[in-house]
C-alpha cells in the first residue's frame, strides 16, 4: 500500500504549526514495508493525522490517497473493507469494551476473519506479560495493560499498514521493546508498514522520522 499526502492542512491548526511541520502542507509518501515515526509535543496533530488516514476525519484541506484513491471520496463500504483487510489501528483511546474480559476483547476482533489461532493468541498474551489476566474485565486493568490488549487485538487481522497512536505511552522501556518487536515481526510477515506516533523522537534509527 502507498499512503500519499498532498498538502494536508487540518482545520483548525495555527499557521506557525504548519510552517514548523514536516507533514502538514507537504507532499510526502509512505509505502508498505517502511517504519514511520510521527513525533511532536501534545496538540500538534499526531492523532489527527492517524484519524485522517483511517478515514475518521474529513475536516482538512488537501488530500490523502491510499493506493491512488482519495480517502475523502471513499464510500463507507470501501473504508470498511480497508479497515478489515489493509489498515489496522491501535487508537489512542484504545476503544476496548470495558464490560468484556481481556480475552473477549481480543476474540471479538479475531472472529471477524479468524486471522489468528487460539494458540497464536495465547503466545502473544504470554509474550506481552498478560498471562493469567484472560478473564479479567478490561475496566479492572491498568492503562498499560489495556494498551497491550489493544496491540494484540490489532494484530488479529491482515494489514498493509498498522497505525499506532501513542501505543506505548504507559509502558516501560522493556515492555515497549517487547511490544514493538512483536509488531515489527508481524509487519515483516505481511510486508506491511508501521506508522507510530509519539511525544518523543527517541526511537531506533530504523524509523523514518517526521516532526508533525
């Protein structure tokens, strides 16, 4: 998949932020297989960018193209298919069902395409340090635990890009490394791209970095 931005400017955004940005009002292109870091302090539009790519926001000038097709002109069914087959996401708000258990939150996503086996899910749960919490309701878990649940859930589908909106903000360095290694491994299997947003640019040099 190719994601191309053509002079995107969100509404509203201060002129000074547009001038300082390496993303807004630029022509840039991301391709499957690339690892992209979008970083800046709070309030500069990192989540806005993710939501524009994912088709959740239309309040911008310019255009974004997925494989040459304008997101702003896609019909709901087209966007739904993209989200099911080509775009996965760990949203900043995580969008878990608090009344469901950890394992139910994961399975409800996996049931759509049966992309992962139960054994593969168990391995990811163990790897991310969540073993033993399978039946605990999401509402009773810490935000860092919820982030790891959301990461597993996002990996329970095929994708050509995975969008990670501050997906490690409540994880320590060790757990961040484990989670990112898992994501990169899954992306490599699918020859997919990774787009990560963060407050910090302090990630490894393999990432192509843009200040938003």
